[in-house]
């Protein structure tokens, strides 16, 4: 069963058509200028198939928690997951949700100049006007209160989210939300996971923010634990009315 994604509708998507595509663990909520559900489904099946076939030949790719090295003939989506894993010092599957969101989003850009793809809190955006992306941080007092303001010139953009208190993805930390921003959604996803693993208590926020600055390609980060928040980089947080 897929988890209810009740935070999805906090994202400002005026002027766009919204639809869902779900295949096994992949559960996408997509916004574009017209309904592209069939195209999106084909894209999901293509990219999931590439990853699954690669895992069939290289089972360690699925299970390792360490950075991975792929051979030159690996599929493009696998190479992007590997690049993200190396930059963030995590296993490649830490980047899978962001990688699929971006791969599908880029396929749809051929048919819609504005596309937002959300995959379990990991997002790829290419937008034509300002958009607000609501932040879900479990029981934190910030949930439903704040959003990321994203401008068209900042996109294509990836937004990755990791949580130690909600969701089914592996996190070794205790943060309610760690959000990474990068031009690559795979990197944003992997970085959020890596940084989220480091946050055990509110006192950890400053040193994890410092660690975030060492991840090449990461442009911003938000860390929320309880009623405390740390922010670094090109991030604009606005209140939700």
C-alpha cells in the first residue's frame, strides 16, 4: 500500500493539471500544463526497468550503504544515482526517488514547458512562475506553517527530503525534516539522506549545516527538529497563509 501523501496539495499549482502515476514503490504526483499520465507511466516503466535490470546484474547496487562505482555502460539514471551517492557519501539507492522524479520530469518537459514531479517528498521542478512548496515535518510546529518559495530562474531544481520521524525510507537520524536543494534531484535526495542521518538532536543542527556546505553541488539545506530550524544556502522560506 502507498502511504497517503496528504501534504501534496499544499503545493501551489494554479494553472496546472494534476495527476498521479504509481508503479510498485514509485508513487508520483505530477503537475503539468496538460494531462500526460500515459506518457508519465511509460517513462516510469522505462526508468524503473533500467534500474531493475541493472540490479539484476549487480545486486550490491540495491543493498550497499556506501558510495558505488558503476561501469561505463550503466544506464544514464544509474550513473546519476552513482554520481549523487559519491558526492553525498551514501549508497546509490538513497538517490532513487529523486532520480526517478527528475528522469520522468525531463521526459515530460518535451510536452509541457512547466512540470513538477513529486515522489515521496522528493521533487523535480521546472516552472514558469513563482511556486510555493509546502514543508511537511511531522509533528513539528512548522508543519503547515511554512513553504519554500521557488522562482522560475532557479529551475530545473531538485528538492530532496529525509525524515527520521515519518515515512518508510531509511534514516538513521531523528530530524522531522532535512531538505536538500540542488540542480540534480538525485543529489538533493542523497544529500538529504546523508545529512538526515547525522541529526540526532537539536544541538546537531549547526555542525550538520557545516557538513552540508562540503557537499559539492548542494545549493541549500533546511533542517527541522521539533521547534528548531537551521537554514543554509539559496533558500527562501515564506509563511503559508
